[in-house]
C-alpha cells in the first residue's frame, strides 16, 4: 500500500511540475550535410582489417569480455537452478 501511495505521489508531482517552453533555435545556424561513402553505410563482408590491438573490434579484449559475461550469466543460471531444486526438495 505504501509503495502504491509513493508511486501515486511521484506521478502527481511529475505532472504538476511546470514545464519550461521549448527553446527556439537560432535561425542563422545551418545544418551540415554529411555525405555517405560510395559503398554505403554497411561494409561488405571481409572488407575490414584484422585487429592489431587488444581493444580493436574482434580483438582479444572483446573476446575476453564476452567470455567473462558468458561465464557470469551461466553461473547465475546455475545458481538459480540449484536454489530452485533445493527449495522443491525441502
């Protein structure tokens, strides 16, 4: 009940807060147009460069981070499965 009341108060305060008007843009500024490369935005397969440093795309650092994230997610799933099996048997 308290949580619902707190959420209601937050919504009422957010709706009652004065909203500042939009700031007009300076009419003297112009937008710059960026031209696309002739081949398009998406590079063709195997048209890139091999990673030369650990932080490059496809380098050892990216692969290491992917391994750490995979192990962390797998460990969390394993812990949840073990905890649920213990809860069911007990």
